[in-house]
C-alpha cells in the first residue's frame, strides 16, 4: 500500500473518532478529497521543480502513535531556550505533554489546538480563523484532513504577551518511523504583540516526516515575531507551511534558520490586506553532506503604501542542495509599494548546488521593487588579508562566513535566542564558542 493510500484509509478511522457536529468535521472531509485528487507534490509542478519527496515517501510511516513515550526535562533541556522565561507548548510524538509545557489563559490563550477544536469556548475564534488561508497545495490539505493538535495562541485586542512562546515537537522513535502533522493557529488582534519560537526535534535515528501548517492572523497594528529553528537529525524531514494574513499597520517578521535535517521544504506566504504594513522574511541556511533545503516564499501586495523585505543567505558544502523560489506580486491597486528581495549564496565545494529564482510580478506603476541573487565562493582576497594579520585559514573562512550571515542575525529581537543561533552557526562553520543544540 502506498503512503497516499494508507493516509486516505487512516483518515476514515480518524473521522470515526470525531463528533459529526464538530466545526471541522466537514472541513476535514473536503481536505482529504483534495489530497486524494492531487496526491503528493512532484517535480512536475513549477513550485516543486527542484525538490523531490520520492525518497522519503517510500517509508512505511506510522500515522498515529501506538506507544506513549515519556521524556524527562533533563533529557531534552538543551533544546529549549532556558535562559529566558517563556511559555511552552510541547508535544511528544504528536501528543501534548503537560509535564514539559507551561501554558496560560491569563489575559491571553496559549494552549493546544486539540482543546481549541473541541471546546465550545473557542468555537467563535475557530469559526472565524481556522483554515481560512491554508488552502493552497495538497500538503496543506493533507494537514487539514489530519489536524488534531498543535499550538493555539490567541492574543486579544491591546494585549502584549509578556513572555516569548516556545512551540516544540519531539519525535522519540518509540513508534518506529512516524509521520507527524501538527497544526498551529496564531491570532494577534488589534494592537497586540507576541514573539514565538518553533522547533521540531527528532531524538532518534528512525525516520520522521513532519508536515506542519501554521496560520497567522495579524490585525491592525499587531506585531508578530516568529522564529523557526530547523536543526534536526539527518533521519528527519520537514514540510513547513506558514500562511500569514496581515491588516492595516501590522508588522510580521519570520526568521528561518535551516541548519539540519534531511529534506526541508519551507512554504512561507504573506497576504497584505491593509495599508502601511511591513512583511519581513529572513533566513539563514547552512548545510552539508546530501542535505536539501528549499525556501518557497510569496508576498502578495494587495493594498497601497506597504513594504516587504526578504533577505535569505545560504552556505552550501559537499553535495548539499539549496533552493530559493521567492515571488513578489504587486496588484494594480497596490501603489507606492516598496518591495525588496535578496538571495545571496556561497558554495564551499564544486559539488554543492543552489537553484535560485527570484520573481517580481508588478501590475502597479508607482512602486519601488528590487530583487537580486548572488552565487559565489568565499572572497580569497579577504581571506588572504585575514591570514596576513595572523588569522589561520580555517578561522578566517569561518569569520567570513559569519560576517556573511550576520545581516540576518542582527534583526533577531530576543537576545538569548540571538546568542543561541550564533552558537549554532559557529558550530556549523567550525568555530567553537560554546556548543548548543
């Protein structure tokens, strides 16, 4: 039985456990029909031209955990941001862990999607926001069909989340190969603020495939900072789709740090629906071996007087493969748009590959839009200069790579997180300044 057939048949079992009066019962049925019709994405699709999932779809994944795995905090402490007080929503093999989590309903809601989808008190928010923008590719539909748990974050009008929120998913290997499908919903109402850190971490060499979908709604003047740490084992692959709808004067930034894992595909889509907004997309990719990271971005400028800024940096060694497919669409009504897109890459070997495709589709005439892509090697003259000042070749190369990535790091607003990412990058490029996972 193919993985597609297995998923379709397992969906029937899942629906039997759901109340037919549930607000998402019919949504799930429609979603599985879409997935059944479209199947998994292939390289025949333009947006998937450089990324194939075939190698990871051959595995016989467990769709639902059959064994409960317990984790002690001391065993996974290194994967949390511990030097700052945070809320935590933690899942182990797709199951919520109250022991490792710290949630709240004190002025804001930080809880699970499982609770939000099943309890009447959340119905109004679910009806308004759930599955309203995540209606794109077949992987979105697959996630919607199996949406059961994940993070639910609701910041009411005028509220500021006093602590960052960590969303962490662990895979233990207790259930052999697993396919996980978390679903996150983040709603930031008018004049609210929130900072969120997301991580998927496998603790096993057994195969793990995660297909996660996150919907983010930012109302008027809302501020949302979202950080993704992707530093998983080589046995883990990730398809990460984030759909964002912004309204007047909101600012949403997403930083993606892709440093580990087997195959990683990031779909990041912004839809601007109000004036004077800013959408910020930044990323650092540092991979080696046969790792594969694909960033597929969209900023859809629908209204006038808005900005978007994209800055993605990549460092590729050995036989690793990087993809950047960035698209900016400026509608006719979106006059006075400022849109900037940059993708810069360094290849450290002759066998590393980067496929970069920045795109602009502009239907307005009063705009300032730019895009650019560079692909090259380390500056040998700069390296020679550093060596002439007594810096060794290895250290010199590391310094140049760190300086290359620093424009993305400089915009991280949580100091403790910035320090953590700096250490991760230092480890990847061979400088020992204190190791963190």
